[in-house]
C-alpha cells in the first residue's frame, strides 16, 4: 500500500484517484505511524514552503518521512512535495526543508510570468523506471513560482525550459520529486503514477 500524506496542503483527492485509475492501491493517511507500515510514500503539496514544513512538523510527519527514506521505501514528492525534499527555500526569506536532497528552492527568474502555469515539455536526461513508457519531450501540467536547484546535478532525471532550464523531475535511490502535477497531466501523468506503483511493488 502507498501512503499519501495528509498534512493539510495537498491535492489529495486527485492524487488518490489517479492511483485508483491505474490500479495502484493507495490510502490518504494523517497518522505518522501508518508511514512505517506503508510500502511507498507520496508527499503531495500546494501552497507555501514554510507553512508546509510547519504543518508536517506539527503532524509529527518529519521523523516518519526520514525513517521511510532511510529504510529505502520508494518516495514521491509532487509539486511543493518535490521542493520540500531539498535543504531550503528562499520563498518568503529562508525556510529549512527536509534535507533529503542537497540544494535550494529558488524563485523563477525576474521577467517571467509567474506562476508558471499550464502545459510544458520535459527533456529526459537520465533513464529511470519512473519514466518507463514516457516519450522525450512529453508535456505535463505545471503550476509553480519556485523551482529546485539541486547541488548534485546527477539527480536530475528531466529538465524543463521556462526562461531557464530547471529540474522538473529528480530521483535517486527510489526517492523522486516531480515539479508538475501527474494527476492533472492526462494519460502520461497517470503512467508516471503507475510506474511509481511498479517501483513500490518491485522493492
């Protein structure tokens, strides 16, 4: 079973329904103890970085997330959930993140329309089971004003161009982050959720 973390800031229903559509068993959970029992974990998110970290902390989820990653459970952060995987964000000053991946979250460059909203392409730079069956230059649905800047460029699985090239998918040791919303990205987005379910099943 995949645990979808409910900490008051996620597009939970759409993510859950996305997994249901591709036949992957998932459940929305708000109890940190249920992460210990799950086979895989999903961290969705919309809203402000600092508020999300505060909510995760008050829900007792930070330690449970760290345990899941340390144990090697497949983990997927979506949109803000991807950004939270990194050391810090410059949104509204400085906010500390989960620190699972080294790097920062930075605002998209001045002069661009923000949020970056709508369909945009990904350029696959490294093959991975998460991207099985996903053609290069496929389009997905984005809504964000900040993007991750990994310290280790090798964790980038795909890049997207919006004024700059940013890492739209990152991954290492079955821990993944996706800046776009797969649950809102039609058949190919659902394929990514299906692929994550397969990664969980093969662990």
